[in-house]
């Protein structure tokens, strides 16, 4: 039974929730926390990745490894101390969802209460690179229905939350798990990649439907990696040409944007049925949709004529790569993640990202926010979490002792200079109606 059969069985016909206007209802005018188009979202995030490695035997949990479970009040207080009002925050899905209809809210309740007490607006991240052990991995066709149930439970437990990232970096999730063999199922085939991709996109869609039923002014800030491979070759190879098209695939399926013919054939050749393809192309999910682009210098790579690959550090930069995504989907944009691993280089990287962002805004693109990710240093991201080396990546606003790094002061300078005057170009595009998100298409 494929994922679509499970959805039809569970949801009584497989209704696909969409909104023909492309946005959910709203009661305060814009997509921003206080309803004002001038309230640009300056944010940070708390690193919360939790994939498995060692063929499911080892759970990486960055909330644990970076000390957040024990210091969550301190961490949330640091967000406030920085002068930031918005936080990308991921609840540990793998440990909360204990089984069908069974949830453990103990830590989530404490953390969410503290976020609310501090007056911080959370962008709630509901799946970040992993699933509960009982669900196995991203090859499980039942994932979309169980994740949708989890989303419903979260929305009912925390009805004051309006901003969500249902599935973080869908493309990276599927690629690292099923094509690169780093995490979770650790497979290395095109068929496994397509399977993981369609399950995670479907999970995002069905989860968003459940959120919108409970919060009709829902705002989705989709976080996706902005990538590109530069091939230094007189005759580009088909492999790299395809790779640079596949980077769009998660958002193509999420936003019902028909891929190019070669990518469509790739999907059909690797396990996606025509019925599934039509389901994805039927319409967009509900909610006011913001396209978040994550950009690190290591997102761009150069392939030399001898086949060697290395990171190129912003040949195009966030502006050029994100502009491609914006021109493709025409969604309001947010810079949802960036950092560097060398703390001494971080302040200049912050300013470079801000210059990219301001240039895009001057071009008239509605950019809603900026995020330095993350609040604290991280562990083992130099190996993509695939190896347990306990290496500290010095990419946080604060180190793991919660002492500020130089980039924290740079971010405060940025806030002091731009925090009160930043407006969103074409802010009128953020206006939304009072009509609720509603069912668009029945399959």
C-alpha cells in the first residue's frame, strides 16, 4: 500500500487542503507577529536535529548534546537578552510521539511555557531530520498520516502558536537519508530518495492541513536549503545538470509547481505513480506560505574537471541562489538559517548575509526576516552528524558554556541599526483575507 492509499483510508477520501488565494485567513493584516508590515522578523534558532545513524542504533539529539534540555530556561532567556523576538524552535518529535495517539508532553510543556512567558514568538519546527523509532524511517508510507495526527495534537495543545515549519529542509532530509546514506534508513538509491521525498512532502501537506483546521490564520515558514553545484567543465555532465534541478524538487511538490520534463520522468522512473504525481500537482497546502531559504557557504560546491569537489563559499551567495527560488515560486522570502564554523569569521559572514538580504529587498522582493542559526554552538555538523566525534562547531551566538561569541555583538549592532526602521518591500502583498483555509481539491 502506498502513502496515498493510507491517506485515503485514514482521512476518508484523501482530501487535499488548499487555498486558492495562496494564503490562510488572518485577522491582523500581515504575516508578521504584530500585524504590521514594518515588523521585520529578526530571529535565531535552537539546533534540534535528531536523525539516527548506525542503521538506526544511534539517535543524534542536538537538544541533548548541546545541553538544551538542562538549560532551556537559560537559552530562552538568552534569546530575550539578545533583543530578538522570534525563535525557530523544534520540539523533539521523536520522543514526544510515543505511538498512535500517545504523546509525552513533559519537556515540551515546560519549554513552550517559558517561551510564552518571555514573550517570544516561536516558529515551531515539527520534524527535523528524524522520526520516532516506532515509525522506522522515511521509507514508511504511513508517515504522513501519523505525522498529521501529531500536528493536530500540537496545535490543540498550544493554540497560541501561529507560525510553523512542519518539516524542516525536506530535500536535505530525503537526500541524506536515502541517497547519500548518512542518516536514518541510510540508503543510496534514486528510488529510495524519491520514496523518502514523497513521504516527507506528503507529511508536510497533511500536517499543514491539520494545523490549518485548528488555526485558520496559520503562517507556514518553510525552511529549505538553497544549493548549487558549479561544474568547471567545458561540457556539463547530465549528472550535475540533474542534481541542480533536483534541488527544487521538494518545493516543486509542496507548491504544486510542475518540474521540468527530465525531473518528472526521473520521478516516474523511480517509484512515483501517476496518481501520486497528480495529487501533488492538485494544489498548494493551506496557510500563508513563506519560502524560507537556508544558506551556508558550504551549500555551494565546485566540481573540477578531475571530479574533485569542494565548498566554494558564496560564489553566488544567498542573493543569487534565493533569487532563483523566488523567481520560480513567487513566495515571500525569509533567510531562515546561516552560520560559519569559525567563530572569528562569523561577524563578517553575518554582515555579508545582511548585505545580500538588503539587496534583494531593494529589488522589491518581499523578504520577511533573517535568522542566525543557531543560538549556541553545535556538535559534529562538520561531518553532517554522520560521525560521533564530539567536535564543537563554533557557529553559535553563544558557546556551549553560554558565553557570547563575537557574532552576538555583531548581531546586536545590526539590531540597533536596523531593528526599528526595517520595512518589508511590497508589504501590501502580505495582506490576507478573513476567509478560512478550506478544502480545494478532492482526490
